């Protein structure tokens, strides 16, 4: 079955770049997502990338996709204390008409040190 | 405001009690699902539905029931609460297939449940 792996913790200093990594196993993945969960809140979609793209940039966020190695990364430039949260990687596989299931990683807790 | 609404936000139950966690969405999403989140375990899928009248089990369905009588609502019932069901519960919804799937899931803000 599908599996999505992430490291559980990352600690960076304010102003540095953060890189959160994710690996997945399903080669039929179509969309890959990054979600952010702030303390006591639900998950909010940060960004997504389609499987035929290598990179997507959105302000301070850069998503890199290496489809050959099934590796996805999220880079946050100039990390701020407000970026402290849990970041979830998720993939949607092409399971035919009506595909809808997302497989989530366990989440990476990003701690930003002032 | 459009989105997924979960109630209650917090709940304390005694072992053996039953209760229903409510979830409602106003985006006309076909797909709705319930997850539980536990430390170090990530999100685990409990039950899901692809439309009114259709439900199916996820990874951890035991001890929970669901129904989907309307597109908007997807309640989760705990039949006889156990301490192992202490968790944070999230409802999520999405379009299916040819709908706008680029947005992935929309999540509710969660229900924090404690069973004593």
C-alpha cells in the first residue's frame, strides 16, 4: 500500500531556511500536498504540486519534487517564529475515476528558535 | 463562512458513555471523512463517505459508527467510549474526481475528546 514518510522533528533559527523532507512510495501519485497545523488548530493547505512538475514557488515557500526518487521537499525561506507548526506531507494517487483518498505522513514538527 | 464546522470543540466523557461528534460542510463536497490524531501516530482514517447514503471503513473503524443522510452532514458516533478513544478528531471534506481537486482536503478545527 501507499506510504508517506517524514522525519518527526526539525529545529531552525529564526531567519534561516527550513527544509522539510518527505518520501512516498506510490508511483501513481498525481498531486502532492503540504499542510500546516498550528497548535490547537486543524490542518490548512499550504501548497500543492502536480506530479509532472519539478518545482513550485510561492512567496517564501519552494516545493521540490524528485519523481524518480519519490522525494518531496518544502523549503521555507527566512523562517519566522510564526512558522512553528506541524507540517504534513500528503499524496493523492491516481486510483481511477473519482480518486479522492489522500495518504498523509506523520508530520514534521518545526520549532523556530528566536 | 464557508468551510467545515465541527462541534463540540472539547468534550469529556466517562467510560461507557456514548456521544456524537458533529461535522457539517457547506461547499457541496461529495467526499467527507473522519480522522483521529494521536501523538506520534499522525492522522488515522476512521470512516469516510463519497456521497449521501454511502459510507466505508478506514484504518481504525472499531468503536465508531457513521452515517451520511445528507451531502452536508457526516456525524461520528462513539458507541461506548473507552479511554483509548481519547484523541483529537478531525473531519475533512473534498470534491471527488473531476471536481477541483487541487485544493486537497478542507479540514475542520477539530474536537478534543477525553475519556476518563
